[in-house]
C-alpha cells in the first residue's frame, strides 16, 4: 500500500515585473511543503523570485476552444497540464 | 467531425497535442510507456554516478557531481509530471519500475568502476542521450516536448562537465590517462547500444514516427552519434575500441562495427551486470520512505481537519 | 546554444547557469583577504578548520541520502542542503589555507589531513541514516539541532574580526535559515504524523541528544577569538522548544557530553565513525598522488 501525496501545480515569477508563469507540477503532502519543494525543484538555477503553488484538483479549466468539437470529449476532466518553462529564445523550434 | 482524422491532421501539420485534446488510446499508451521509461532512466541513472559522490577526488568535483545527480532527480520529476498529464500516476509508475514491469535505459545496468567513469558517462552516455533527446524537443505531445527542452538545456551542461573532467585527467598523470582509456573502452559499446536495436529489428519505430513521438530511426541517431564523437575522441587523445571504425568518403559518414547485440538483449532481459542491484536500491529507497510519506499525509489530514473544526466553530 | 548539435555546448561557455560555479576564491567579491592584524593567525587558521570541517563533514553525511530519500522531491532538497554546506566548507577551508600561508588549498586540507587534524563537532560525523545508525527522522533531528546552532554561531560571526569569515557567515545564514526551516517542517510532520513516525522522531531526537553538550562547550581557540559557544545555548533551546511543542515531542533531559580525557571533536578526538567517513572521502585522492582533477 503506497501513500502518495497530492499533485500541486507550480507558478514562478521569473523576475520582478513579470507574471507568474506555470512551470510544472510536483507532489507534496501539503501547501507549505509544496512551496518548499517547488523552490528546490523548479528554481535550482535562480529562475525565480516568487512561487505560487495550487492544488491541481482546485483548477477548473475551460476547453481550449469551446466551439471546436475536437476538444469537447474530455472537457469534464481537468488533466494536469504542466507547461514547464517558456521555450527559451535560443532554442530553434517548433 | 472525425476526431481521429482531426488528430492525425494536427500531428501531421507539426502542431502540438495538448493534454485535454482527444487522442487515440494507442498514442496515449505509447507516450506513457515512453515517457515513464525515460523518467525511470533518469531516476535509476542517479545510482551509477551517485556511487562516486562520497569519493569524489576534489571538493569542486564533489559539488559538480552532486549537482548533476540532483539534476537527474529533477529530470525524473519533470517527466513523471508529463506522464501525469496523460492520466498516469507516479506511484503506479514507481511500482511498475520496482516490480520490473517497466524498463529503463540499459546503460545504467553497467557498473561505474573508476572516477573516470563519471567523465565518460557525461561525455558518451549523456552525449548519446542528447542525440536521442534533442529531436524530442519537437515531439508532438506538448508537455513532453516542453519537459525535453528544459532537460536538454541542463543535459548539455552535464555533457560539458564530463568532457572537461576527461580533458583534465588526460592532462594529468599517466595513471589518470590509463584510467580514462580503460573507462572509454568499457563504455563505448554500451553507449552505441543506447540507440536501441538496428532498425531492421525495432518493433515500434514506424507508428511512433508517424505520430511524431519519435523523430529519427535508431540507426540514423547512432550514425550521427558516431560522426560527432570521433573528432571529440581525437581531440581528447583516446582511442575508441572499434577496429572497423573509419571515415567513408563515399557515404560522408564513419563506418563502424556492431555492438554485441546478444549482450544487449541479455541486459534488456534483466541479466546485465547490475540490473538486480539497481532495482533493489530503488525499491529499498521507496519502501524505506513509505512511513515518511504516510506520516506527512496523516499530518496534512489532521491539519485540514483542525481547519474545518475552526471554520465550523467560528 | 543550438540543440541540433550536442557538442556545441562543449565550447559554449555560459557559466552563469552552472549550478556550482568554478572560481571559489572569487565567490566573495569585494571582501578584503588580508589577515587582520587584530587576529592571531594560528588561532584563525584553527577556527576556519573548525567551521569548515563542521560544514564539510555534515555535507558528506547528507550526500549519502542521494538516490535514497523518501520521495524524489526530498532527494532534490537534501542535495541542495548538502551543496550549500559544501560551498561553505570550500570557502572556509580555502580561507584556512590562506591564513596558514603554507600553500595548502581546500583539497590539500580536505583530503590530506588525518583524522586527528579534523576539528568538526561529533554531531556532524555520527551516522544518522540512511545507512546504519538512523533513519530519515534521525537525519532531520540532527539537521534541526545543527542548523539552529550554526545560525546562533554565524549570527555572531557576521561582525567577526576576519572579514572573510564574516562574509561567509553572512552568506551562510540565509542558507542555514532554509535548512533549519526544512528540518523543522519535517520534525513537526513526523512528530505529529502517525504513531510509527512519532516513535521514530522521538528515537531520532534521543539519538542526537548526547552530542548537544559539545556544541556549547567552547574550545580555547574559540574563547581567545571571542566566540563563546556556551552563550548560544539559550537561543538554540528556544528554537528547539518551539519546534518540539508543535511536533508534540518532549524535550529529553540534558545529557552531559561524553569526552575522552576531556577532549572531543574540536581537539581532533572523534567517534569511531569518523575514520570510515574519511577513508571513503579521501581514498581516490590519496591513491593517485600528483593527479589533477
């Protein structure tokens, strides 16, 4: 029997003057530990000045495009959706 | 509208599939398997290098190695998070790993036997991993692609530190140079195996290529790795242990010998030098941690019960 | 940086992103490195070793958790703490070498001194898990005590006569505040978690308790430099009492320090665990004399 901890979504403010941006998710037993873990996991290289954590279960999402049936079937499920970091400018993409 | 046709159109147009989009079951299952295997590889990969943290021969090397192994835990976390966007559960995936139901990269079933191995793993193993992973920054599934971008960025530093360690050792004593050559001799063939079996024997390639989950064939990536590594080896002053290795002017590529595929399949089937040890180590850490995870969960439940009681009495 | 060619990164130098940096003698920019005339150099050398060895040896112990933590997030956290302490150790041992003036650098001091020349307190060296001698609760009990004590010590050292030690203390305080917070969070969760975790936490505190007294017993070098560790006790007690109360743990009765002919870690007299720790840490460095790393 395994005790797994709930999932938290993590938002980091990269520097003053910017919005908090979704960077990923992690597991933690409670909010205090979640914010501490987020510091270690997502700002190891000084990527942030402020962190928010939100229980993944507390997020309500719209469909990306309500009119498009392509997105309709899974609208009842809030799947967790880490977007990690903004794609760095110097990466050729995508 | 036909969801499947829409999905195929999105993927063929190089657009990203996002978590709440409709996707074929096969795509979801293949992705979960591939990302989980990748996550497991990061986590198991902590062990062969972690083996040398306590013995690192300088404090600077100790800091580098500890930071690197820590990054691998972070990479495992990003990747497990990507599987969770597909509805997988990290706890389940850990169970699959420690029960042997899911695999990880076979390279980590080879032992690390000298400090030079820390450098060789950075240079050859991380180098091969980057060859495999860079194309995945353009993979069709959005969360996976984004995780890979961050991982590749950090991984390139890992490779650099490995190469720099080997260069430093090659400039050192004869004993150090011999140590580097011996390490490269041991890791060269297993590094070539990291790209998987030859295309003629690889089962999943075709569908994965169509879904843009995989972007190059095993043999293409292996050739690319060899072509990139040869000049690096020359600059380093080490000999790659393959008598068949030579430049082919006509092809514009290096010819090279084949790894021992029987050994490869032995290791994949669980009979490699450290398979049992690696899984047992991970299992022990997971099981020894169970009481800690349970305690933290119990504490959180008590606190939220307290908070509800306060709310009701107010 | 291009990700089409894996090897371009080898020649591309972006040290700002490198997690650990390279030039540690430049890690404290603008700090005067002259040894002040008001401080006795041999005493300052010895004191830098005491502080540096505390950090180095505990870092060595914490790194043993790598790949063995109860959850991946905790693996990352423990590695961060070990890296912070290793960074402090490198600055302090480098300073010790400078003050000594005999050409020894951080590595000569870390790898080529014998056990009797190490000056760390016993609390840093004892086994508290993940290997024999403890578990995660014991590790957190040790970290709570150690970081609470270090905070009291470094707070005073911010105004120390040697500007390098003062700068290390000022920088280290921020790190230690995080370490203490991390340990306190866990002591509370384990102490007030399940019956099993409560029992383990209680045992963990008892395991480290006999090593507390040494922390507050000033060595002659410390007294001559004006740092009386006996004065830290009330501050540390206050922190521990607050955490124990939240964790529903009872504070054990004080245990007098067990010493050997009156000597302990600060005098170079260690526990049996220390020899093994150093054997492991120093083996590769010593077996390749003249090597460069």
